[in-house]
C-alpha cells in the first residue's frame, strides 16, 4: 500500500510539473488582478474562485501540450531535459489525456460558472499558445516571442471579462503592458541560454542575430514597456500610488537593460530575467493597491 501511494504521489507530481506551475502561477496572478481591478468593490467569491480555477486548468493544459510538442527539443536543452516526457516518466497518450481533461474541465467551468465570453477568450488564448506559438512561430521566426506574446498577455483581459462580461480599454491597457514586457523578459533568458536554443535548432533572436543585436532590442523594448506602463495612469484608471511604483520599477528595469547592453555577462542576464518576473508581479500589485485605496 505504501509503495502504491508513493508511486501515485510521484505520478501526480509529474503531471503537475507538465503544467509549468511557476509560469502558470504568474498567469493566474495577472488574471486575478484583472478581476479585482474590474470590480468597483469586491469580486463575489464564487465568481473569483470559478474563474481562477478555470483559467488555471486551461493554462495548465496549454503548458502540457507545449511539453508534448517540444519533448524532443526539451531533451537536448539543459533547462528542460528534466521534464517528465524527455525522461520517459509520462507517455504522450497520458499527456494528451491529462491536457484534454484539465482543459475541458476548465472551459466547462468558465462557460457555466463565469460567462461564455471568458470561455471563448480563454480557448483562443489556449490555441494561441499551444498551436500558433508552439507549433508555428517558435520554430520558424526569431520574432516568435513578440508575435506569440499576444497569448501570454491575455490573462488580465480574461480576468476583466470574467467580472464585466466585456473587454474594455482598461483591459487592453493591461494587455499592452504584458505584451511589451514579454520580449525583454524572454530575451534576457535567451541571452544566457543561447547555446541551448542553438543546440535545439530554435531561431531565437540571440541565435539568429547575435548577442549585441538582442541586447539592443532588450533595451528598446524595455523603453517601450516603460511608456506602456505609464498608460494606466495617463488614461485615468490608476492614481499616484501606481505612478510612483511604475516609475521606480521601470527605472530599475531600464537600468538593467542599459547595463546588459554596455557590459554583458551571463550573471547579469540571469539577474535581469529574475527581476523581470518580480517587476510584473510588483507592477500589478501596485495597480491593485492603488485601486483599493481609491475606492
């Protein structure tokens, strides 16, 4: 009995790892922020829970499909070769069944317990990431992360639609912030993982255009991000608390990008990548604090 429970626990952890929990947790966090910002007061707990679980399940299913499609690529990359499929710990059939069950349950929850618009937007996001980005863009163009970033920028829009039943300019501003954040975030990773991507045959920007060109693009997109992050204040959806946080957080990000451009090191690229994750979480948290202080 103990052996069986141990095996079951290990298998469960392997299925969970297919969902890329750290990535999905940031997706869910941004969608929850979108829900809370859309509400004039507090979001009804039942709606908040149903939308959060539904989005989490569909995002996890998309991540599992990504792992399935890229299992051969993952096997040759240092960063990903420990995933369950390259190690033979799960089969393709098990992964398809898991993704289908999780994604189907999530879409059903969103349709029946939230609203049809949120379900269809979430389904479109699933297709955008699992098919358009993973299957088509990633192996074909160094601009994959720019174009494919549209699906990654959808979480706050999904959250907003879950509460309001529509997509408003405020939701699109949140989309724009994440859309502008994605390239410098991912390219910082690609800079210190260039050999991995080259070995896997993926046309990431540092592989196709070199480090210096990529570092310039990181800097340019960080400046675009700076401007995008000020738009919620300029539009009137946030106040001075958010503006102060946005100026500080973006100032630090630009500082990292400038240092990357003039004096590159792998260690600095790693710190930039880690900061980019903290940046997005703190920026959206500042939006939330500002929102509830202004109610």
